[in-house]
C-alpha cells in the first residue's frame, strides 16, 4: 500500500504527542528541550506533507522558518540551562521553582 | 513498492527513536537517538519531494543543533543522581495516557478531514532549490527578514544570558558621594 498524505500526517502526530509526553514527564531540562525539538519536527513533517499534497511550495518555506526558530530556541534554552546550572547546581525542572510563587 | 517499504522502515525507526528519546535515562543516549530520529525525518522529507528541506534537516538539525545539545550535556557532566527521574510512576502513566487520548483525538480528526486525499501531481523539479528560493525571496520576503532579525536577537540574547554577572561594588564599599 503506497503511503498517502494521511500516513505522513499520522507519523507527525505521533512525533508531536511523543514530544508532549517528554515535556510533561521528564525532569531533566535538557531532555525537555529535546522533546520540544521533537514537537517542532512533528509540525515540520506535517507542513512538508501538506505542501506535497497541495503541490505548493509554501509548506516547505514555512518548514525552513520553523527550523530557524528551532535553532534560535535551542540556543537560548541551552544558554538558560547552563546559567541555571551555574547558579543553582541543578538541571531538574522540579527544583527550579523560584517563579512558581 | 520500494517507496512504501522505505516509508514504513523510516517511519517506524523514527517513531521508535522518538520514544527512546523521551524514555531513556541518560541525556547522551537521548540526544543520540534524537539524532537518528531526525535523520529518518530527513529521509521522509526527501520522499515528500522536499530535497532541500531534507538537506537542511541533516545540516542544521542533526548537525548543528544536536551538536550544541551534546556539547552542553558534556559541559555540564551531570551526576547519576542528577539525571535520575524519581519514582512518581503513577502520575507519569496518567500524563502519558492523557497524551495518548490526545493522539487518538488527532487521528480521528485527521482521518475525518483528509482520509482519502491523494498527493497532487507535481513536476520533476518540485522542491528544488530554485523554486524554493524564489518562494522565499518573493512571497515570503517579510517573514524571511523577520527571521533574520530573530536570529540576531537570539545571538545577542545568548551572549547576554551566559555572560558572567558584572562585579558590582558591594553596598558597604560604595563611597557616600556616589549615591
């Protein structure tokens, strides 16, 4: 059975959900950032699949933008993680609750 | 036939590696399985006639971003205790179940809205660098420029965040005249 658009979109949905599970359940900030990358990639796959489905390039252009935003997000997020580790000696999400109120 | 086989292999490997990424304990193995997952995604992009996006995926994602991740993981050199996930198994199972319900929801929605859609017929050079470049520099010119601004802001922000705090004089050491 040849893959149709829905196959790719389902893979993208699975990737996105896996990313959400990672963000919700992991306590290591680095792994949480990786899970966010996973979510962005799931969205990217959906964009490219829809682009191919409609025969228009817009989806691929947006996918490139998403990639750029992901690079910026990873850089900023990792910088924050490094700085938190320097100041508090931990990268655990449940131990950095200063802003929780 | 070959396309279908390649799709199923790539998709399965991709999903398995994604699940490993969020379940394995060691951040280094997490990062490595995420790299494999991103490589498989690049293969899927290539199947979808998005050759340039696939190349960018390998270069930017699997190359630059994941090297950055691995670099930070090595730099922090976390202890065993630091990477341990604790035991709260029940809440984690509950969260995973909620996410699974969300996935089923997504599937039902997608299946109803585009169940039998087929791929459009496209020309041979669909997704080539020339066509994509033209789209980026005409219809998407404004977002393109905004993205460049965002990248600049990110670079400046990273430098500002990771810089060591300035050694401000302690209040006791200040001379009265400076207040």
